[in-house]
C-alpha cells in the first residue's frame, strides 16, 4: 500500500513536528527526518532537506521512495536466496 497525501496527519508537540502515516491501518510516525531510503546495496539514508519540503513535495517523495524501496528490498531478498 502506498501512502496518499490524505493519509498524512500533522500533529504538533512543542517545537517538534511529526506526521502520522497510516500504512495498512497501522500508524507510522515520521519526524523531521522523513522517510528512510533503502539504497541499492541495502544501506539506509534520509532526505537532508525533508523539513524544508512542502506537503505536496513530501507526499510525492513518499510515493516515489515507497515504490523504489519496495523494488530494492525485493531485489536484495532475491539475492539472499
């Protein structure tokens, strides 16, 4: 399941801004670091300017990263077998 922009909910807790992403009915919290990116070799990274992106840019990035992460994880799992 890929997130849509309507699946993001903002919540403010002091200066800390977090978002809750609903994935298959389960809440996943995102902070200012944004989503985790899986690299080709299985390394992990985040988007350095996530906190500067607009909501529309973040929603688009989530969709793209989600698809790419799924593809990369499938390839990595296939290599392990």
